[in-house]
């Protein structure tokens, strides 16, 4: 079994969050102290992040529950370095062009309309419209007199009229696009938490946990006091625990359905159209994972130590050996309302990654730094942020940079965002540079507001291509659509030609 797979499982099982706090009682055992600290630490981190960006989270909730309209304008400007390699005519086109995207949505009803307009050298390329619900997709384009309709259930048939050898998915999955059938529903989330996270917790033996003495821990310039709690599992306990979880997963029909949906979404292929027994393939996968766990060598078992102050973890140490490789995670952190400091080192004997950060939020001002370094490597990935919130308006300057011994890359991101009760407006300016030379600039201006309804007029000529037979389908696309699109393209080509003559 691959080391990375085991690590993912361990991290997923150890981090029990989101509503699990109520499970733990007063007069806590060592086991309860351990997981209460894990839960409280996660909840505190999420709470502070949501407080920091309260305006943005409030508007996000509004966009899910209300009918909204977003308008986004984009324009670009090549930097000096890139401009030197571009044809002057192409450079002129880029600098004098813009794109506008207007999106209306009603997520409760499951209704979305997107409209794309472009302006290239004062030539309008407007009214590219897509409208969709859970049942149908309608497309309106400026070069076609008709509005084309495709019902979700007809997608497979239409694709076979296009390509007789088509073996892909039978539907477009419009219900998921409009949020009517999300992969991770509340029901699935509760099922996974109950059947796996809480099951994992209950199966952990009480005697694997011990409480140690309080110790002084230094995090940056801060001196903290942490009470130590240790979880120590033997090799056999680790194997037995994960084998039980994997055997449980193998028999879980809901998990099987979730994995099937995820597979279809990631590959674009419907399981029903493939020559495969998906459930059988999953059973084989779980059997291999179970056997891999049984055959694995974990000579020292698993050791996880945490030091917590008032149920918030301030230091941790995790260690587990797979065969001849030992994975170690060491970290210290201070999570307070005004500042969060952390430094983690993780890896094995040869490869280590150090992640450190200093995040502050005080008097409506933020100064953030996050750095990722690879031990023994000159490469550094860093994020820096400087933000100020005045009323409903956030002014920010952010930078993401990467450098190694050969070159450096940076993206500067600045702007201003205002989130009010029924509307929002954000101006973004992006500047991308390589080796100190600016390559590209991008301006993104976005506004949004609450609307009464999603408006779309399909017109009188709606052509449902899913109801056509092969002959009518071929005739429509090879004659009607081709003729009208060629006429439109010829007109636009003449406009562009006149510009440069």
C-alpha cells in the first residue's frame, strides 16, 4: 500500500470536526481530551477565518439563497517583456479589447443564465447566451436565428448522432450544475461522519491514550503552557483499526454510489455505458487496500502527541514508520483572536517540507505571511497579504511568489471590495512577473446585486435537437447552422479587415 494513501486515511480519521464537540463531556478521559482538542482547534481556526471575512461569507450565503446577478468585466495589458515578442497588430488588439460576462442565478429554483459579450477594437461580439435548468439547456448565439434546446436526458442520443461510436455519459449532469443534486449533500456528509469518523473514534482503545505533565512551549516570542496527551497504537492495533474501516467501506452502498458519481464527474463517462462492473471494481480496490494494510510493516506502530492549552493545540508530534521509511510531523502554533502563528515540518528522512505562517487581524487590519520551503532546496513559495476593512469596504494588496535557484515568479493582486446588504462590487488588478519583468496585467471588475428573477426569452424559434432524427439533425447542422454562421463570420471578418486597412 502506498505511503501517501495511508497518510490521507490517517489525517482524515484523526481530524473529527464540525459538530463533534457535543460528543465530548466534562471530566474528560485522555481519549476525549485528545479529540476535543483536535475539534476545538479546527473550529477555532474556521471561526477566526469567517470573522476576518465576515462580509464575504455573508454575501456568499446570500448568493446561495437569493436570486442574484453578477457582472464581470475583464481587460488585459501585456507587460514590456511580453510586448517585445508580440506582433504590434496583436498587441493593439489585446490592449483594446474587453470581455463582459453577466450571470443570473436562482440556486433554490435551479436556474442559471450566462451571457458573454466582447468588444474587440470597437467591434461588438455580443449576445452569446446559455440558459440552463436541471432538465434542459438552451443556447442563443448572434449568428443563429433559432434558439437551440437540448434536454439533459437526450444528451447521449445527440452525441451518437454526432459520432456513432460515442460511449460517454448519457446526460450532461445539469442537475449538479445548477445545484439540485450536489455530490456532497448534507445526508452524505452526516453518513460519512457517523459511519466512519465516529466509528473510527469509538473503535480506538481507551488505553491507547495517556495524559502527561504540563510543559512550557515557545511559539515565536510567545511562551505557552501545554498539557500533553499521547495516543500510542501498536502495529497490530493500527492494522486492525484500518482493516475494520476498509471492510466497512467495502459493504457501504451509499459510499459506493458516491464514488460512482465522483468517477463519472471526473472522467465524463457514465458507468452504465462502460463495459465494467463498477461495484466489482470497487470491491477489488478495497480488497487490495485491506491486503496491503495486512501485509504492511509498521514496526513501531503509530505515535501522535499533542500539547493543548484550554483545549487548543499548541504543539504536536506525529510519527509512523512504514517499512524502512519514517513519516514525522512536528509543529507548533498559537491560535489567538488577533494573531495566529504556526510552523510545521513534515516528511521522512530524506524529504521535508516546512510550512510557516503569521496571520493577524486587529483593528480591522490584516497582515498575513505564509511560507512553504522544501528542506535542502532553494525553492520558496510565499504569500503576503495586507488588508484594511473600512465599513463595508476591504482594500487589499496580496502577493504570491515562487523562487528557486534559477528564476522567480510573482503575482501581485490588489484591489478594493465592497459588500453591502443587497449588492457588492470588487475591483481586481493582477500583475504577473517573471524574473522581475512584468509579463501580463489583468483587470477584473465585478459587481453583483439581488434581482427579482432570472430573465431569459428564448424567442419563437426554439429547435429541440434531441427530438430530431439523424437526417433532420444532419441537415440542420450542415445547412442551417453552417450557412448562418458563415454569413456572420464573413461580416465580422470584413469589419476587422477595414480596421487594419
